């Protein structure tokens, strides 16, 4: 199997993996698998050399088409991760405010401050 066919197989596997949206619990494993496949693709792309036959050109066009969808899906996955991180941060601050509601009060209500010396 030549490099174009191997690249097509790795890209197809990545494409299939990204067709389903993973749940929050599965996401870490899916992201690790995506990173592995992207690393494999990078190695294969760095070793590519021309000239190409008609079959290899056809596979290349399929790879480009799948790559567009892969980029969109990866961006969508990144958005989900960012939203989850923002929600966790928001939840953390809400929990802190609930446990100690007077922590960040900076008013001097009921206190006399003499500015003269």
C-alpha cells in the first residue's frame, strides 16, 4: 500500500470518528484518538512525493473533501470543550460565592473613615 492509500485510510478513520458527537465522559478518549490520527497524518504528509497517478489524484481529492469536514468537526469539538471549561469556571465561582457570600465586598458601610490627620 502506498502513502496516498495509507493517508486516505487514516483520514477516513478520522472522518468516521468525528461523525458522532462524543458525550462529556467519552470526550477525553476521543480527543486522544484524534491527536494520534492527526500525528499519523502529519508524518504521512511530510513524506509525500510526486508524481502521482490518476488513482492517487482521485484519492487526494477525496482526502481534501474529507479534510474540510474534519476541520469543521474539530472546530465544533473545540467550541464544546471551551464552553464546558467556561461553565466549570462559572460553576466554581458560583460555589465560592455560595460558601462565602461576603468574601468580595469592598464597601465601608457603617464605618467612619477620618481622612484628616
